C-alpha cells in the first residue's frame, strides 16, 4: 500500500512497524473534526488563489459527502490507513483524483492533528461541563431536601462539630464548581487556530489565517509556528481539569461509602445503585462509588503520562505527541462515565435523620461549651483547659455533657449557669455560626440559593 510519504522510500514499510506507528484505531474519533478542518482549509486555499473556485467546490462537495457517510455509519471510518488524516485524504483522492491531491498544499499533519484535537476539545468539553453541573444539581437537591437536618463533621476523621447536612452536600458542590471553571479554562486554551504553521516554519501560501480562524470559530491564531507544532499544553490543561474533577468525585465517593456504611448509616444508598455479594447474603456494597474512587487513578495517570511524554521533547513536532490522544480520550471517557454514575448515586441517597442527628450530639459540643465560657468573660485558652478537663472526666466515666447536673457544671467552673443545658445542643451550635461560609442556617440557605442561581445561569435544571 502507498501512504502519504511513500514516495521517499524504496521499499514498503515493515508491516509491524507501520502498525506500531499507526494511530487510526484511536484517532478515528477525530474524523468529524478532521473533515471540518479540511473544509475550511479548502476555502482558505481558494481565497489565497491556490485552488480554483471549481476545485475548491469539488473538494468541499466530496468532503461533505464523506462526512455525511462517516457520521451515518461508524464502520465507514475504517481502513488500512496510518491515521485519520490519511484516511480522509485517501477517500478524497479516490473520489476526485488530482483535485483531491491539491488539498494538502501548504499544510502539514503536524498542525492538522493539533487543529483536530483543539476542535474536538472545543465541542466535547461543554458536554463534560454540563455533566459536572448535573452532579452539582443533584447535590443541591439533596441539600434542599435535608432542610434543618444535622450531622457531625469530622477532622482527622474524628467527630469535630455539628453541621447541617445541607452544608455537607454543598461542601461537595463547591469543588465541582471550580472544576466547571477549570474545564471552561481548558476549552478557552484550546481556542487558538494552529493552521498556517505548516510543518514547523509557517506556510508559503497567502492564507488569511485570521479569516480562517473566524471560519472555524476560533477567537485567535497561535503566536508561533515552532511552538504550535509541539504545543500540547491545552491537552495537559484538559487532563488536569479531568484529574482534579476525578479527585473530587473520588472524595465524594469516599465520604458516601463511609457515611452510608453500617458504622455510620447517616445515609442509605439506593438498592438499584448497590451490589450484593455472591457469598455473604447480608451485604449491600457500594461498587459504583468504589469504581469512581478507583478510576481516579486513571485520570491522574493520563495527566502524569502526558506531562512525562512532553517534558523532554525538542522543539517541533515529534511522534511522541501521538500519545496525547489516548490520554485525552481515556480521561474524557472515564470522567463522563463517573459523572453520570455519581449523579445517579447522589440523587438516590436517602437521609437517616435521626441517626445523623444523634451522631451530631455528645462530646463534639465541647467547643460550644468553651464558647459559652468565653461569653461569660473567660479567656478562650482558659476555657479550653476547663472544658478539656471536663471532657477527660466524662470520657473516663462514659458520659456526655447532657448527663451533667448543674452542681457538676459549677464544679468545673463557677461561670456556668443553669442556661448552659439549653445552650449546649447541636442545633444551637449550628445556629451560632455567623460567617457566610459557615454552617449557620441562614448562611447555608443563602449559599444554596446562590448555587441554584448558578445552575440556572449555566442552564442546568435542579
Ligand atoms: N498521527 C499523528 C499524531 O497523532 C499525526 C501527525 C503526524 N505527523 C507526522 N509528522 N508524522 O501525532
């Protein structure tokens, strides 16, 4: 078989080495983008006077037909070709002969592959953003349904202070909103036209790259043709956005695995999204969440893999860069699958109010007791000591604050008054928090309203 560069060589390529270097089996995913780019290039060549109007029209018609066929029938995008660019060009030449052979004038696959990947990310990132917003919507719906329900928060995974369950759900919405912005940033970074860079030095034809950028919907043209031929920063930025989102999904999964588990049971997973054991009949396992946690390793791996691939490359295109695509596609698939399943799991979680609230009580009110003393003029450090000693005694006796008589309170400090009993409860603790980012009920309500407004702005129903 001849290929795009066989004129240079005496012998046919070694079949195994050719297969080793071929990327068609995975870059076929860029088919639509490759044709889109070629259609625009044909128009640009016609404007530059390289193609006659008639030749450009023939090329455009043939490419449009190829695109229609390839979109209608996935199996059509197949063949012995080295990559998707060779595939499209082969079909074009088969249909048009010499007119097809003119399309690659002034253009290199080095910029073509960069263009295709940029076009691909530009159209695919919005789908991921939408799926991220979907998870934020499911978290907001849970926050809404939780109303004034209480649960403990943890530091060092030891009970820390009472919080609203709504605050917990919104604590997972906040990082996902940053991920949304990161994905938007990755799309913005991809938004530069590399065509006109040629193989590395630029193109000798009078192509109006600004018009070409507009034609393809890019807001700008790359700054330097040498840089453009080896720049995959935009792909790495995308992989970072995916990896970070996966880290957040993994942590959400971990929280739910623990808090739905028998030791806590603050929440219950829906049966439809749990799995059983082949041997132990009592088991209800959180497999989907465990897989999300597990798959975060892939997304991080894709990022580290690409950074490692590009870190030692000399300037200009190197075939190593072909490794970018499987990383991008792999991260995209992993993330979109995980976002969908996390959205369902979060949507199907039910709250065990009584159990979560009772775990929010007890010694984790110690800070509130110290704050009570501060309110009575005791310096905080001193209050901390007094309450620490009281906690030590209660732990030794297996009791908590509720069981203390007023005499016992007053033995600890004569600043305690009878109202301490009604002042030291989880609901009062939560109600006392005042800062806008706190678990104070009005702050959480305001934050939830703000998340809803954001969902509305990004076009996500919740
Ligand atoms: N399949 C190649 C890639 O993915 C396309 C660019 C090939 N360019 C070249 N000079 N061999 O990077």
